[in-house]
């Protein structure tokens, strides 16, 4: 997850989205989602600021 965050390349967006999903799902299943919530909020704000419209 740290490596995906550091690269931030658009070519890895599909892989990153799947990693983020399974990462959050695993924390949700063990009941520790609150501990990584700030990480996901930071990723969301970064993705929102870097949004590129694809036509």
C-alpha cells in the first residue's frame, strides 16, 4: 500500500483500486476499519484533486 501511494501513477489506477478495496475489506472483516480510515480519506482527497476526465 505504501508503494502504491508513493508512485501515484495513473497507469496503476486499476491495480491500486483493487488493492485499496481488499485492504479496506480485510480491515472491515476484523473490525479495525477505524484504524485505517484516515489513510483512505487521504487517498480519496488525492484522487479527487488529481481527477482526469476520460471521454
